[in-house]
C-alpha cells in the first residue's frame, strides 16, 4: 500500500488535480482555477491519477472524469479509497441518477454532470476544501470507535474504517449531536458542502456506506438510526435511549437502501 502523507490543512494556495482524457477541457478548467488562485495539475488517465496520489506530495482535491483510457475513473477511485481520504469531485458526461449513485458509491464526495457551470464547480470545490480546514478536536472516542480529526480517520477496535472525506464529515456531524436527530438538510451541508435538492439521494448513499462499514467492523460499534421524515441520529448499541457524550463519527441507513459493493 502506498505511503500517503497526511492531508494538508493550511496550504496556500490549495492544489487541485484534474483527471480527464479531454485535454482541451482540462486546459479550460486549469485556466479557470488558476485565475481563482488555485495550483493545478492535469493528467489524462486513471493510472496517472493513482501514480500521482502515491507520490510524496498529494493534492488537496481531485476532480475526476469517469471515462478515461486504461484504468477508468470509477476503478481509480475505488483503488485510491483504500488508502487516501482526499475530497473527490466526479465530473462526468453521464449525469443520470443511476450514474451519480454509482459514482458516490465508489467513493466520490460530490458528482457533477458535464457541462457544469463554472461558478457551481468553483462553489463546490470551495465547499469541499472548507470542510477540510475546519478546526476541530484532535480525537473523539465512543467505546471501540475512535475518530482522529487531524488525519480524518475513524477506527473500530484499532481497525481503520477507510472512510471517504464526505463519509468522515457525515459521521463527525452526527457525533457532535450524538443521541439527537440531525436533519437531512444539515447533514447534506456538513458532508457534501451544498444544499439538499428535491429527490436527492446522495446523502442516503453516503449514510448507507458508513453504516455498512461500522457493522462490518463490529456489532458493538455505534450505529446510525434513520428517523422517518426527520433525518438520522447516532446511537449506542448498548443503550439507544441514552444520550451520548464524547463520540467519534459514524452513520447508518436502512438496510434496503444499502447499495451493493462494487465488484
């Protein structure tokens, strides 16, 4: 497994890696982002993405296309999620609901369909980066679950849950309100950096993924309950009725909403 440096939290300007086989689009996006003060690097295939992220210096955010030669964007994303928590915005010509769910399920923190208005892309990039620089306590613990905010890592009994950046933020938001219901609109802002949209299932996909990771790690890990018509809450398996104090992040959704693991 590649050795990856901790995610940068205070670098100025932030650095962005764009991965798209459309070189003209890459250049347009790079010019746009550089004009806004970002450092930008571009690559044009999935293998180059993985090679770049295994290097000593990692970007603060990745913009990733789906269809690329060699290793495609989805496969590259699944591989990098085994060891890297950086925020990923998927930018693809495939914008149907099913395509967005597949991208989020593979580990993307956000998903935009091409063509995307430049102002919206910039807003979503900044929202993702803001959540990377939040000043929070270094460690939170609840029973066997530990959350290290500095490196964006959650563990159960010392085993890394391998959460994506959005999953981590989702669990953190629930942890800070442990035992209480947190609305979907608030969780969407905290985890995805945007307002919830009508018929938007992005949050449910992220919650489902984290719930599965917690359940797979330990039956004694805290769990996320869905509160019909309201949102979600983080509860203790020992006593779901008692309020909790200091916890780490976690999330859960109804079992019938859990997407199948990618092959």
